């Protein structure tokens, strides 16, 4: 039996929420509700790199991040899929949530932080929140997508997030019309002004 937490497993799977988030970005740029051209984007828990690659193709300067044991596949996917005349840029960096961040991630603060299926356990939520607080500035918009699996963990995340962020849910009418799922939810977060 293989567990999702086993090194290398979670980063080697395409999750529905990643596809929904990637197509949401594409749809939002095409409908001009989001501008990614020349924007600094950090993707957390990039896994296979689908969302980060889409953001780079849409013109963003993307840093795709994940745990050390997941970087080899991530780098290969970025190199394989981003070549030729790409509007944006992409680089891969190691990032363990809860650890100190490299200054290139925080200076300047990113315009967008993206993540799909990053809310999966209480300990991970605490580390994720610590990283989001350190990573994000006043102008940063966070977009997180996730599959509805564990209501208790989702409630725990939302309660933790509302301490430092204004949290909103993105209505499915704003998603790509061909890529939606009743099992996926998307949230947008912005840092509270102190």
C-alpha cells in the first residue's frame, strides 16, 4: 500500500484541483480579469508543475516550489514543457513550508501565490500559514484550489487563514466553463492590513 505522504507520490500525480486552477488562470487571462504578464508568481507544492507552467506560458515570472525529493520530476517537466517562444519565465526552487524563506521569494513580494491541493493535514496547515504570512505582502493575491475531501481540515485551514487574511471563495461561474468540478473549491486570500 502506498500513502499520499510517501516521498515522491504526491508530486507525481495530476490532481483535479490543479487542472481546474490552471484552466481558471487561462480563462481569467483570456477574459482579462487577471493579468499575469510580467507578474511575479510563486507556486507552492508545485508537484508536476502544471499550474506554474501555465502561468509562465501566460507571461508570468514563476518560481515553482516543492520539497527536495520532488524537484527532479518538477525540473524535468518545466524543461520539457517550457521551451521556444514562452511569454514568461519559470525556475524551480526547494521550499519546505515553515522553514525560513530565501530572500528572492520575498523581495519583492510576489504578485500571486498559487497552490492546488495544499490543504491536507493540520500540521501542514500550520506550516503553510506560516509560509503564506512570511511570503505575502499587501499587493499579493493568493489563489488556492483543492478537492473536497476532509471537512474538518478545510474548516481548520479557513479558521487559521482568517487570522491574517481576508478569505473569499471563487464562484464556479468565474472558472473555465469546460473545467469545473463539484468536488473542487477555489479560494482567494489577501493579507489583512494591520
